[in-house]
C-alpha cells in the first residue's frame, strides 16, 4: 500500500473530541472532508477550512477515514448500515477507528473491512478536548505495522505522540485499562479530599499540598481548579465513563482477572448518574462523595 505525502482525509464524527482532533488536521493544512450525523456540528470545522460531506459514502473518496464515535453501536452503524462505509460505491484505503469500543466489535469491524480490501487501525486517544487542542494527547494504535507507519504522520499531527502496541485489538484493551485507571484516580481524589475537608482542612490547602508532593500527578493538578470551583462542565461525561467501565468489566471477566476497585467505581458512576450527573463531567464523583459524607460543598 502506498499513500501520497498529503493524503485526502475523511473525518466521521465531530462531537467534542472529534471536533478538536479534526481541527488539528485542518489547522495543519491537511485536506479534510467531514461528516456528522447532526450536520450543524460540522459548521465550525467548515469555517476553519474543511469540506463537508453530504453522506458517509462521500468519504470513500478519501485515502484515510478517521471515525470518532461514542459507542460500539455507533461504530457498527457507520460501517455496516445502509449508507455506511462498507455499502458505499467507493471505499477508503484505511479506516482509523478512534472509538473506545469492546475488542470483539473492533475485531469484527476489522475483519469486515479487510475482507473488502480496506486496512483498519484501532487508534483510541488519551486526552480530553482541551488536551487535544493543545497538542498534548497520545494515540495508542494496533493493526498492521506497515499501515500504522503510513498513517503515523497524521496521528502525530493530531497528538504529541502515537504508540503502536500490536497487530490486532491490543490498543482497545490498553485504552479500556487507561480509562479504568482514570476513573479510579478520580474516585480516589474525591474520597481523600472529602475526608480532609470534612475533618476541617481547607480544600484548596489540601489539594495544593498534595500537588506539591511525590504523589502529585498532572491530571489532578490540571483538574484542581474544577475541584475547587465545583465545575462539572463535561470534558468526558459520567455516562461515557460508565460505558468504558462496563467494557472493562467484560474484558476482566473474559480474562478471569479480579477488579474489585474498578467494580466499586462502576457502582459509584451508576450512583452519580442516578443522582443527575449523567451528562456532567465524571469529576462530579467528587460531588457524590461529598453528599454521601454529608458534606455541604461550596465553591472556592
């Protein structure tokens, strides 16, 4: 397989993450054609210089199509349904799926595309839309190494780095484990911060101390202003993180690996959704923890 040095790129899915990712390509001068189920969500990208596709099938004229959708059902829809990538008159050379789905769905999509002569990379990304916009995100990728090598320049236009981890669905497993870890970090910081504050320690003082110790981590440092101001504007919603935890529990069951901490966090995500934080940022776990402890949180 060969590809020009400036291939035409199709972009399927321009939600919060997809928009930030595609915008990195457009701003770098890449020829991008975008489609989204809600057409108005492509407007910002079009104003930045992208072309707009009238249908998914129109993206088949592109050498590489990136897919950034939320769920396994969404990925199935854009690939298999009437009007999807596999039913179009023209097909791309490569499909790059950035969706966090289960390994089985990724494998099934890979096999169907490869049978039709389309190479496939699973390439989930680490980072929220702000991190992506700043060029500080990271891709984890699996699929044929030669295909990865061809597409890597595009990946590294979007992100600061990309890492190839295997020939099949290894990237999906890595990303699911990453998101399990993310949720456990969020719950951990929620628990210890609520304990400190309910015991009489100022929240800002506690977090400033924690962020200056050997236990400091950039994610907590970056989210400390939100913990202080109680800002749950979504970077990644509680509902989407619950989806990833459910995927993680399925992977763990298949591997017969116990996940007691992750199982507990899944129930706390369920609690947060039940209490009205479905579409809020998953950091709202802090608000749920405070409420469970009888702590009346105030913005700082």
